[in-house]
């Protein structure tokens, strides 16, 4: 079964993590990791109400991380494992340019 996370920063920059080769992250650990990154990267909620959905966190953390963090293999693998754990989908594509996500 395919299990991967893809982050598209631009037409020329795409990052892929094959999760079949990485240890899974538990849901609670993944939520904490994303919360920590959301805070560390000074992320802002996407919604005017201030409510932050898990999918929004996955999008915004990728956007604020940018190429600098996404090229850090350890960081990107942690991000991919966290995204996979909280969203529970086998294939996740995060398009930062359009701020969309497909499963």
C-alpha cells in the first residue's frame, strides 16, 4: 500500500516522503508536534474566527517551514509522519502555492 506525503512549494520544488520506510507517529504525539511547530514558526490561523483545524495546521506549518526546513530530512520526515497520523490518509498532497490539500 502506498503511504506518502508530498509538499509542493512551486512547480519546481516538491518534497516527497515515503512513509512505508518510516516509523509511524501516534496521533497524540503528532498533534503535539504540529502544535509545537505552529507556535515555533509563528503561524497565524487561516480562518477569521481563529479556529485552527488540523488540516489548516498541516497547510500553514508547511508554508511557514518553507524550503529551508523541508530540505532538512529529519524535520520533513517528522512533518510527514505527523501529517499522516492526524489526517489518517494514505497519500496526502499539500500544495502551498494554492493552500490546498488533496488526499
